[in-house]
C-alpha cells in the first residue's frame, strides 16, 4: 500500500513539474535609450509574475547582431532580434513583436537634404553588433555616398549626445516607435534638430532599395508621432522585430511564456505603445526563423484536433473498410455455399445408388452394379481432389459423406455375393 501511495505522489510531482517547469532564461535585449530594453524588462516582470517557476535575467547588448551571437553561443535563451539579421539553424521565432523604424535626424544648421545630403558629413549610427549598422551601411552603399562621409559607430545614448552637442551632423538609427532616446532629442533640442526631409526622388529610390534589402518595408512616420515632431509625414524604412529563442529551450517553457505575453498584451500596450503591433496572425514566410514548437502549440490552440480535421477522410476510409469486409464476408459465404451445394450433390447421388442397391424385388444385374461401382469410385476421387484443392471443407458434412460412401461400397459387395 505504501509503495502505491509513493508512486502516485511521484507521478503527481512529475506531472506538476512538466506543467510548471523551472527554468532560468537569460534574455538578451539591447541598448539603453532604445525600446528593446524597456520591452525586455516588462516581459521579465510579466513572465515571473504569472510563471513563478521561470526566472528571467535581462542582459543588455549592442543590439540584434550581438543578440544572435549570444543565442548561438548559449549565453542567452531569449532575445529581441530584427527580422533582417542573419541567424543560424539553432534559432526559432517565438512571436513577431513590433516594427523598428529608421530614424533619420539632422541638425538644422547642417544643410542636409535626404540621404545624398550626408556626403562628407559626420553621421552617428549604431555600434558593431547593433541592428542599425548593417542597414545604414547598405543605404550608404545604395546611395553611393563617398568614403569622405564620417561614420561614427556609437551607442544609442552616445549618438544622441553627439548629435545634440554638434559633434555629429546626422543620426541614423533603427529603433522602436517612440524610443526614449528619440523622445529626449525632440523634447530637449527640437529648435536645433529635426527629422530629415527626404526629396521625392529619394522616396522613390527607397522602393528600389527594398529590392536589394527585401525584408524591410517603406512606411511613413505620421505627423506629430513624437509630440511636436515631425510636422509632416516622413518617409522611412521599417523592419519587423522578433522575440526569438534557442531551439533547445523546451516547448513546455516557450508555450506558457508565449501565452502569458499575448494574454497580457493590453498591459504591455499601456506601458509601451509599440506592443500594440504584436500579433498572432502572421505568415511563417514573413519571419526569418522557423516557429518554435512551443509557440506553435499556442498559436494553433483553437485549431481542430486530428480526429476532427480528418473526420471526413477517416469516415471515407472506414466506409471502404466496411464495404471490403462486407464483400469478403459475402464472398466467403458464397464459397461456403458452393462447397455445401457440391457435397449435397454427392449426397443425393450416393443415396440414390444405395436406394437401388437395397431394392430386393428388382435386383440389379452385374453390368448395372459395375456401373454404380465405377461411379462411386469416381465420386470418391473427385471429392478427395476437391478436398485437396481446398474446394471442400473436412467438416461434419464431409465425414457424413465418407460414411455414405463406405455404406454404398459395402452394399455393392453384399449384392455381388
């Protein structure tokens, strides 16, 4: 009895452990001044509040490129990554989050008009390892901006400071909507700094840029998106950001994490408007990494199960099986009946011979007896041949038939004597 109780308790504990797995998740975020750090901190609070057995440790980074390296090396299990960053076969998408926008800010006294206006200027952009640097370098190459342009690789906050203090003429950064660093510039230096005006010819050129950088999209920052700025719509580029996990993070951890984030999405939106763009409805072809099995379980939770999905096909197969069984049964019955009819024919013939042999008032002549004798031998030979060919069954009917044959042959001997 004690063994049974212990076994039940162990089973319950294992079930609870599976449903409530303990884990420490290192979460690679981004730089101070961007949206990634803020979102990661909110995710940490939310996950630990609703999944107390999971501990989240947010760690800063240079950005998306470094985050991918941290995931690949196992130094992080979760990360925020731009959709255009090259990864590896070990990365899995948990969920698309929000758009990151290219923020193109210039000093008003720098005389910069559009991307080609950067020629020979000092341009602050992201650090090595950030998501900003690859796309900025691609834009500089696309617009054929010469090497005389001074590219300043800085952290987000250092880049903002450099622009505000006049050490940089322009700033190009990929950041989430209403990033703290951009809000700081608008609030403190809007008299000196503005969103760059993009000439119409360069707006059209951005569509061409997408052909060489297809993961981004062209989009307009709406007027007054950042308080008093911009005064008019600003054409720019946007790239989807993703919540990404290493493939080795168990699905029984990623599934509840995904559920918590979407179940409490409204709370996230209240803290960070960018979270309003989180969605469960997206095409797998639109994200760079395969969907994590745990996230897929959550996204497909309302889909019908296997039996319901394939009920019609299963019913068709079952109908075929039943029809086949019915045909098999009918065929077997027909064969059995044919065998019975055949043995019945032999019965009737042998019994007719016995009746003639038993008539005392009209005895048979020797030639007639000889004909009956040969016929009985032929019947015996035919019956045994059919039995060997499995066209007769050695059942009780066949044994009765054998007895009739022996009786008939005995009568033939008696009549001859």
